[in-house]
C-alpha cells in the first residue's frame, strides 16, 4: 500500500468541509496521513486594513484547526493529520503539495458557467495539472461520499 499522503484543500466553505470529511474517511481506509491545506492571500495594504502576514497565517491556521475539529466529531478512528497553511494561490499550492500524494481531494463550488469560465476554478486547475489522481466532490447538498468524481486524467 502506498504510504504517500492524501492532500485535501479547504477554504472554510461547506463544500470544503465535505471534501475534508471525505478525505478523512479515505485516509483512515488507506491508513495514510492526511495533509489539510488552506491557501491564504496576503497583500499588504490591499484592502487598507492593518494586518500582517502573521495575522493572515494565524487566521488560516485557525480555519484548518476548526475544520479538522468539526470533521473529527463522532469518529472512532482518525488519521495522522498534518496542517498546512500556505501563502499563495490555492490551485498552485494544491498542485505542488500533492506531487507525492496518493490522491488530491478538492470540492467544486456552485456558480454560473460564466463565473467558472471567467474567474477560473481551483478544482478545474487541479484536474488539469495535478500529477496524481484527483477527487472532486460536487457542489451542493449534503452529499454522499460515493458522489465523488474521480479523475485519473492527470496520472501520467
């Protein structure tokens, strides 16, 4: 059995929380470590608020901790969890951190087709550029684990 990690991207949304729960289940099933990634942006004075990169990183760390705590409730078994707050664009961070993973897990977000085309999508980027299999949890609803879309398009 491959001992590489399962990498999951979270962003504080219900969709990201679903991806984390799915990834946690898979990590337990595979007996693999789980790397929980939150990419944060920090642009000094971009919004004219007094903030430091340390503040942005602390918010990212808190988001990860809260999500992992919530996803752990009621579980009999937990995987080894590595928390990774990363500065920069989410798509590139996930692509890079998943290079040695057994699978990358992301959630798609709802939105109009125009919004997805014009603004891009982290999940679309990961499917196109990741070098490992990618699991994309569909947007909406409470969802079930068996609704995940698995693509090995990126496996070479």
